[in-house]
């Protein structure tokens, strides 16, 4: 079983009213406690959900105080020493590809290689309109973007003659120190966590990792059968594409609040047994003080598990 890594998030703080200082305090404490990654939301604009009933229900609206994700990661990298950063997830088709390549390379350099770029196609057409981007072709566009991101991070000059990108011999400089940045893909919604097969196919063929919204079923202590089937399908696509020997990460959420330690330890063991590499530890919607208590409390469970299995 591979060594498990543990991720926490600042998601609830966009709605807590506590502002930027809460993000800093939470991140510093997570770094001190030895968490491996911090997941950070990406929404450039908010929207009034009452005026847009066509958009699926979401807790992230015009009332949410979204920190700009690349700027935030840049700052947080300077006030921490080891914790990594995962965008969860960046709405890539809304954005200019070369600009994302530049911003991500800069954050990766400033943090000493601590960035994972989690991307998705997005779900909110209102956001796309505000960003002057096409919502209809976002799935096809992201594939062209991912290929170009990897080229920008590795090559001294990049040319493109695609559907959305046409340019000759341009670059981003400086390059990330690793000449690459892992690209994970997020997909699915809470109401329908298993993405369509065409999305799973894209993940298997293109991604360095998958961050689904799958959740352990309380009665069985396992993922739902359709979630397991989705993970098996991704691995089959990876084999068919000749990618079975390349690293592939899998991040799945763990909800420990209110559960006995033995129960949580069993869930961690199960997740490791099915190939999970990163556990996204998730807690109830509470202000900063409670969030700090949550992540402090979980460290004893994490350390107990790692002591037995390390």
C-alpha cells in the first residue's frame, strides 16, 4: 500500500465572513500539523442564485468571498514551509491557457514545487459568460488546453495550430523547476458523483490524478459499486493508452466528524486498499475556530494510522 497523504480545505471560509486572515491562520496551522496539501476553491465571480434558477444549487454565490486562487497560493507559500496546494478545482476552460501556464509556473517556483493543478470543465454558465468564454465547447477545449499547459511547462518554445489556440514560438519563462506540474481532474456533482463515461475516458487518457466526489457508504463501509466501476474503467483506459506505468493519484473524501476513531481508521484502511493516494479530510461547515479544532483532532487519528502502517 502506498504512503497516504492528507489534504484539508478552506472551502467553508468563503462563507464564514472571517476574510483573508482566516485563510492564513488555517493554512499555517495545517502546515504546522503536518498535513500534506491544502485544497483551494476557484471562482472568479459570484452570482445571485435567486436570479439564475437554471444553475444547479450551490453554496457558492455572490455572497461568497472568493480569494483569487493563484494570488492566494503565492502568499500562502511564503508563510508556510511544507504544505502543498491543490486547486479544487480550477475552471480551466474559462481562462486563457498561456496565462494559466504562467501563473501556475510562478506559484510552483515560489512554493518550491508544491503545486498540483486540479482542473475541471466547470458547471456554471453564468461564470463563463462573465469570463467571455464559451460554455458549450468547454469539454473539448480543456483537452487542447491540457496538452498546451504541459508543453509550456517543458519546452523553450511552443507553437499551436488548434481549434482555439493559434500561435508560433512563444514561451513562459521562468519554467517550473520540475519542468512539469501534476494535472488532476475533478468531475461530478454531489447529486451525481459518478461522471459520464466520456468524462472518465478523458481522465484516464489525460490526467495525472482524479479527485471525484465519491463517498464511503455508511452502511457498507465501501464506495458504491458504480464508483468502483468508474475507477476500474479509468485504469483500463490508462492501460489502453500505454499510461499504466506513469504515476496516477486518486483523492477521495473522508468525513470523520462524529465517528469513533476505530471506525475512521477502518475507513482509511479501506481507502488505501482500493488505491487511494490522497485522503481529503472534510469537516462540517463551521467558522475558523471550529475548523482548527477539527484538524487538530484528526491528527491523532492520522498519526495512529500511520504509526501502524508506516
